C-alpha cells in the first residue's frame, strides 16, 4: 500500500521521502490531538490493573 502511494507522488525521490515523513508526522499529530481524546471519552474502563 505504501509503495503504491509513494509511486504516485510527484517529484524526485528525496522530495517524496520528505513528504512521506511530514505526512506521517501530521497523521500522528492528528491522532494525538483529535482522535484519541474523542475515543477516550467512550472508554469506560479507567482502572489500572498494574501496580
């Protein structure tokens, strides 16, 4: 899947690698700032079983 996406990106190889890194960082930032907080509201089990 990643190779198919990588092949369809325009530009030289160094630009495609840089673009993929930036895209991955944006995805992680979106998950940490938006998606995970929304999902955590619906998680009812907040008890820790370790410690």
